[in-house]
């Protein structure tokens, strides 16, 4: 079932909206208004979701810094590999300054 929305606006504004709707090729003012409201609502909701996502990401990042999880086996292996590759005798010699 369709719902109705009633709005009051002055004559000049209504004519302005009618002109815009005709320029864009809408059949009538109602179709134009519905389209524009949907577009504006989609944009607002998208922006809100992005803001909330950003806030949650920041909270998760800070939480990980303040309370870091224990390293898993993959991270421990990566650290051992790094130490082997970059802390070996040849690298210690190359890093010495004259």
C-alpha cells in the first residue's frame, strides 16, 4: 500500500521544483521529489555508515595498542625468520660504521 506525505511550500518554490523536474525529464513533481529524497537519503546514510565505521576502526586500533593480543604462531615464525635474515653475522658486519 502506498503512503502519502503532504507538504506545504510557497508557489515560487513549487514552480522552481516543477521546472527542475521537467528539465530532468520526470513525469510529474511527485516522481521528482521521491527521486531526490531517495538520493539525498542514500547519501546521508552512506556518510553516516562511513563515519561510524571510521570511529569503530579507530576504537579497535587504540584497543589493540592498549591491550595487544598475544602473538600467534604465524607472527612468532615471522619474527624468527626476520631475526635469522636480518640479524645474521653478515648483516651485523654490514651495519658496522667505519
